C-alpha cells in the first residue's frame, strides 16, 4: 500500500499532524476501515479504529490506476453525533 499525504506548505509536514494524527494511524484505518464510502469531489471517507483505540475519519483520494495507492487529504478524531451514529451502525451490524 502506497500512501501519500497532503503537505502543509508552512511546516512542510503532513497536514494530518495538525490534527494530532500520525501517519501510522492513517495506515491502520485505511488497512481495515469499519466503513468506507464516497465523499465529495471524488474523495472517499474511511472511518475506523486505530490500535490505540482512537476512532478516526480519513478523507482520501484513491489512485485511479493503482487500487493500492492513496493520497490522504486529512484525518481527524471522529466525535459527537458522527461517532454515536457510527457506533449505532456497528451495533446493528453485529446484531444481524
């Protein structure tokens, strides 16, 4: 899996670091997302848990030519209503 990250022009570091998310955590979520769905403007949204137990939302663009290559735009902790909704959907899945 090849993952590239949006770089903040001021710091020259991946933008995800501004949200307290590491590159390894993004890899963990993209490797095994709980949900992955179409976002806006061709982007995709992956929701998943890290090994440390954080629930993240990762917004990325898949490479059209290589299905194992991704460009990560941003990633951050899933909170509030969105986190509750994900937990509810996961409980429903397990209850089937």
